[in-house]
């Protein structure tokens, strides 16, 4: 298993390609810069097996039309975000128009579910707060290395995602943070923006996580 981070767009969003080592890949949160994502797939000689969205905000999905035109694959999202993320509620006209729903769009990212992409198996953790359908994706490493958490905009290094957007919820975010705090401390956290971290580090230095745990 190999993971490549591609920092995309004006908001410096982290898109990830996860390669299973057998010619298949999953894309997590392809925010912008579809040509770079496609080039990384070509360079690895990998076929896109699935796209997984930690949530529906535009800076995490804007590359979908161009990406899927060249590399068709199912797109997985939580039902609570599928309801609005391909509507005018999630556009920035005239710079970012409404995105057409991809086909197939699979609204199956719910608590306890598993999504397979090639040889990869992602466990879904429902973590609302930043958006109603925010999820984190937990991926075990067959080599025995610590598991990887694709945290979207729920947990950052030293911070958390905003809750003042439409659909944000402070109480839900606190509950989601407590959920993540219970993961093994060695779990690697790959957030939607900024550098990687670990649960152990965030339990030492992240004031938002520490506040949530203390509640």
C-alpha cells in the first residue's frame, strides 16, 4: 500500500491517492487539479477503482468532472451530504458552478460500513460536525504499520474543521472528536488540509480535541 498526497487549489486541500500495490487506486477528496491527479495515476500505472469523499464541500470535490471523464469510477459519499453537495447550495458562481452529480454516485458512507477499492478496505466512521455527512476513513496497513485515518475536515494537526458553515454543529463536532480520541494513539491522521499528524500528538497539543475529551 502506498499513499500519495496532492495539495490542490486555492484552499490547499489535500487530495490523496491510495495504491493497493496491485494496479488499483482509490482517490480521497479530489478537490481540484484533476490533471495532476490523473498524471499521478498514469505514473503509477494504476486504474482508479473508487473515489471516496469525506464530505461534500466544494474544495474537496471540484476535480470530479474532469477526473471521472478520464478515469470513470464510482463515487462514494454519505447520504447526508449527497443531498446538497451537487446543488446550488454548494456552488461559488461564477467561479465554481454547480457540479452535476457523478454517475454512479453511491451514498453508502455510513457508520460501520466498509468500502472496497481494489485490495483496499476502508472502514467508515461517521463524524458529523463540519458538515452533516462528514466521515473519516480508517484504513489498516497490511504491513503491520499503524492504521491510517483520512480525517477530512474533522481533525487537523493542532486544529479542527470549522462548524460555522451551513450544516455545521458544535455539539456533533465535539462528539466526533471524542470518537477519534478513542482510536489507538499511534493511528496516523491524514487531514483534509495541512500536515499529517497522529492521534497521540493531537491528544497532547490540540486544544479542541482536549476540550472535547474533557466534556
